[in-house]
C-alpha cells in the first residue's frame, strides 16, 4: 500500500495495519495457491502487462504486498522498483524474492518506502508504472487522483501506465463489500470501488491516453481463422458478448500511454 504516514488525506491507518498484519503471514499464506485470485490477475493485470510488453523495461510497482508480480516477471524485466508505506511488507517481500530467485534475477528488484501520492522519483524515471489493486485503498478522491498523476509524472513519454481496481459495476461483489464495511470485517480495512469509466477519466485527467481495457471476465484467446464458418462466426458472437460482460467483471483495469512531447514550433 501507498498512503502517507503523516496524517494527510492519503493515509488509511486501518489499511496499513491490515497490510502489516498480512505481511507477518507471508510465509504461510501464498496467493499463488489461490486459483480464483490468480485467474483474475491473469485476465486483467497480466493481460495488460503482456499487451504493453514488459520485457526489458524499467518498471515501477506502486503498492507491494506478497511479491507475486515480481516473481512472475523476474525472467523478462530489466529493472523493477516496488514502493509501499508498509515497512513490514517491503521487508517480507524482499525476503521472499531473495529466497526464491537466483541472485542474478533477485538483483533486478529494489524495495523502497514511498507514498503513492508523492512518489520519490524524478520525472520520467520508468518505462512502465503499474498499480494493481492498490489505489482503491486510498481514502479520498484527491489522493487517488494524485496517485495516478504521480504515476504519469514518473513515466517516460511514450511509456505506459497500468492500473487495475475492483469494479463497482460488479453488483454481487459491491454488495458484499458494503456488507463487510458495515460489519467491520472488510479485508484491508477500506476499499473504494471504481467504475471502468471513472478509472478511464482519471487517467485522462492525468494526461494519459487509454489504449487497452481488461477485465477478469474476458473472452478466451483462440485463433479462429482456420475453423469452419459454422464454428467461427458463432464463436465470434459469443466472444463479443463476453467482451461486453467484461465491464461488470470483479477486477478491471486500463493500460494508458503517456503521450510524447510535441516538437516546438
């Protein structure tokens, strides 16, 4: 997580406490064992990462819990910097990376304290900035917008920003979140549910251009060109419907591109 510890509107103390508690259990609770969670990441987070092509890039990861993303992309990225406000999460994530990866791969990663709303990096430091289910834990609209602005600022012109969030339009999930909020049993203490349109508009406000949408509900990636027409066209129709249903998937996200500066007249 990435909220400030200074009492600003980017702070959510209950979220930080939950992350600190969770980090203490990283050795016994591994999200890679949760098939539903991993499927959701594959169809949203990793679909966007693969579409922009993360190979050989300098990557900023805003929000570091269990380092599932770091381990997944270790072979292909050039450099990966994870920031978080939870010192315990950073310590535990670094320990797992160093334990599970060969030293050559582990050396690609750094884990650094940082506030998503005021990232400690110069402008244009990274080829790709990613934020996977993190800004939804920031408690105010201003903090969430600043986090996206900061990702845009620290990304090089022509680079990409990927953000995934829980979806307000997934009505069963939204109802469950409201109930857990009322009961005080919500995982991570606080979560804000976005709509896909809201996330897209926040990226535009930060000066980014949306180039790809992804959802945990998505059509399969099947090449249909060699199939006979009586299979190909019904399949395309079904896949089109699944594509529309993506807007009510539990996890949704966008890949944005940071426009290159126009040459001076």
